[in-house]
C-alpha cells in the first residue's frame, strides 16, 4: 500500500516513461512549480479538462485505457490549435490509493505521453471525499506554436470548405455498446470492438494538426458533437455553415450497428469523437488533401462556410429540419447530467 | 438559472474583473486553448492544485471567501518560486448551477485576480456526479521569472539562515474555531476573527517573493505545516535544518486561544499557513531583513541549515523530541482523510 502522496508520486508518476526530460521543460515534478522555457517566437498553448467518473467516463473503467484516454482527449485540444505538445500536469482526487490501479493508470498515461514526447511535469494528488468516493482527473496540456500560427475558431471566411478528420459517431456507438444500449447482433465482433476502441482510445490528430497550421483558416476538436462544435466555428467567425449530410464520414462498423434513422443524431450530436473539424480556403483544398494523405489522416469535405449564422444541414441541396444539439452539462431543470449518459 | 456551460462561463467567468486583458496573455477564454507569450529570457512557472469540498475546504463555505482563498492558495506556490503571476486556469465540477453561488464565487476570484493582475484565461466547467454532489475546484496558476532565477527547494547551503514570513498556526487555529474544536472564550472576539480570517484569506506573499529572488537560496510555501515543508527543503538540498522553537513567530491571537502545550503541534503541523519558508546565506541576512521591511512583510529567523538530514527542533540549545508530521492524504490504513480534518 502506498503510504503517502509523495510516495504515490515517486512510485507511479515519476516513472521514466511518464516524467521524462523533454525540450522546453526546465523543471518537472518535485518543487512548488514546474518551469517551462518557450522558444523565441513561440507561444505557449494550453488547455484544461476536468473528468469525473460516472460523468465523463464509465465507473470502473480499465485504468490502463483510462490513463490513455484522459491524455488523448486533452491532446485533442492542442491538435485543434495546431500546437506541438510540450508537457502536461495532472491533478487526481482518488477514492483510494490502490497500487494496482495506480500502476495501470500511470502506465496508460505513459504510453500516450511517450508517443507524443509530452511528459508529466507536475500536479496534485489527493484523497477524495470519504463519503463521496468518485475519481476525479484534471489534466492541463501545454503545447507550443509559432506566434500567430495557432488555429483559432474565428478565422473561417465565406466560401471556405469544411473538413473533418476520421469518421463521426463511432465513439458514441461504442459507448452505447458498453452501456448495453445498442443491438449488438447488427455488427460483427470485430466491428463492435472497433467502435468500443474508438470510445476508449480516440485517434490522435496531433501530427495532422501541425500540417494544418499553414492551410486551415479555423479549427476545433469535436468533443460535444459536430453540430455543437461546428456551430462554435460559425459563431466565432460571424458566419454560417452549410453541411451536406451525405458527405459525413461514417465507418462501416457504425453503419452496421446503428439503424439508418439514427445515423445523424449520433454522428452530429453523439460527442466524444475527438476528431478535428476545420475550414480551408477553397484554393488550398488540393494542397490540404495531399498533406493529409502524406500524414496518413483521412479527411472528408462535408460542406462550406456561407453568409448567415448557425449550421444548415442539407441533403441533395434541400435543407433538413434537424434538431441536433451537443451535450449540455446543465439542462434547464438545473439538475446535473444523468449518469447513464456518460459524456464530456 | 444559467442554462448551459457556455452561458455560465459567459455570465460569471468572462466578467471584466476576472478575465481581463493582461501582458503575456495572447488569447484568453473562448477557444480550445489559451495562448501565452513568455518574454525573452523568461521562464513560465506553473502549479496546479485540486481542492474538494469536505477535504480541502469546509462544506458550505461562503463562495466569496472560497473564490478568494482557492486563488490565494495557488498564488502562494508562485510566491514560493519567486515568480510574477501571469494568469490562471480553473476547472469546476459543480453540484449545481446556482446563480447566486456562481456570482459570489466568481466575484471572490475576481478580487484576488485583479489585485495580482492575474486573469482567468480558460478552464472547464462541468456538472458533478449526480449521486455525489461535491464541489471540486482545480486551479493552475502561471507566472514568470527570469531564466534560472526561480527559487527552488534544493538550493540551501550549510550555514544558511532559515526564515519564515508572517506567523504560524493561525489558519489551523482559525479552522479549529470554525469547526468548534477550540475553547472560544480564551480569545477575544477580535482575536477569533483574525484567526478565522487567516484560514479563509491567507496573506499574499507574492510581492515579498519577488524581492527574495536575489537573496534566498531556497524557498517553499508552508501548506502542510513547517515541519513537513522545511523537511522538503532539507531533503532536496541534501542537508539538515536546525530550528529554535522559541523563535517561531506566533501571533498574540494564537497565543491567546491555543494552550501553550499545543503551540508546537499546531504551529509546526497544522498546515494551511501559506507563508513562505526560505533560506538565506548568512551574509545576506541584513539585506534580506531590510528588503522585507520595505515590502512590509514580517519575517522571523528561526534557525539554520546544517550538515545531516531532517529537521532538528531545539530549545535553549537542547534538542527536543517532537513527533510532528504534516498532513497525509493517504494514511497507512488506506482510508482517506477524515472529513473532520479539513486540510490540503
């Protein structure tokens, strides 16, 4: 049994594949603060997420998968800005100091940290409320980008083409499988496994994102569902978006499991995709598609930016009357999110 | 009733006294990430704390005081490094979206943020677990210091003098009053009020800390109690510390409320002081004391760094056999901290 927080930190979080030395990190774990050096002409890019068991991830999640997922989900925010990962900080509120859990969780973190050269540099480890034993994980990721090069939400221009990476709705379908809310027999075992994997381990779009810096006019990561997140780009840019729903990239596994009438609700409002949605001036699309091929990142052009506001959904040029909304943590009743709907 | 997280952020956290423009902040709230510019020759200094109701602060704390306290406590980590505050991020896991609570909490944050020119630049706002309605606050503060100038724990040298700012044990005594664990009648109403204020609103040592950069060899902030935190300096520096317990700065209010036999336990192990403990080469002490007078910061010289390891407590040159330990979140039994012992 780990005896105190310093012991926990030393044993599980100062491990070499997690808290390794990295350029830009002048001082990591072990003092009151961590120290970063940001190169000349670079900006520090940072994003924070708080994730709680039963709200943002399933209770009794496999700690190895969870460790990977919480970091991947945060790196997705850096990707959305076109930033190069530098390091991350981690605060844990733990129900108990279970060595096996800590070992597997920190190993999962380490896999993603190593793969992205993004070490753990500090944070906080505490025991949670004794009468409310719920795991809470707060992560802040830090990246760098040349001054002025970070991809913002507000740069879309009329006529820009709208792209997404990967496929949409897979993670939401995977979550339905995990929660027993989907009719399993519609998909093959391999398809079901792929969908569940999409929920646990979102693809990292960090490498692709670095190539977007010169090409995209605006970007966001799709965490609450395309409808909500593309809406943010449109609103921030003071324009509207037109999406051809038949162009939405849906995986074979998704099409197998999910009945056609539910495709749009899940692909547009399911959330947890952690794919990128970005806009590209129309004279850059050829270059963009070539760059993404070179990066090995599938992309689909799903529509364009137009005058007006909000997102308009079209099929065969006809506007559809869809009422898709992203996930809302605070419904009008004032009650919190239902725990049966795990979602960020 | 605030209707969603974006509405909550807009209404309570993008207020002008909290999310104001500041040098170094290129982009604040509203995109996937915040962007910082760190000046040439500067390092970014950062620290993260997770605070949970019933563990790190009292249930039903006044949100205005709580907002101030959670930021002050984190700024104390920047002070311990001699860093100039730049900005902070905030993640909230909320039991409900109570407008009055949000208004008061964010106003409290704003008071401290404005006073330190340290705006809120981003974070995360979510609803907590519906069956475990406990408020969780995670803050990361960001500061800057010239490269190589940050005060670390490991710089103490044999013969350096050990100082602390302010007085010790007041916050622990204030917490006892708040929890009804102290015999009120021993202190005057004004004294009781002062002790309670020491718990709610620790003095900011940020300005004093900037003057320590050139003078101190090591520093830490006292969050878990002097015994534990001075122990960190000794261990990190590979040396021992000798403290004259009669030199420990204790306030009149503390002396009035706390029986003499309990003074040391509370002053050395009570925690929540958020004063600085630092070491100064003996030929710099005069300059140090002058600088602290100019900053209006009371300091006391309590001992010196010596060969060996650990902290030795002395009175009249005799070593005392004290068994004082800092707060441990994970006692050997594996159970979490008792909720009756609010502490970080």
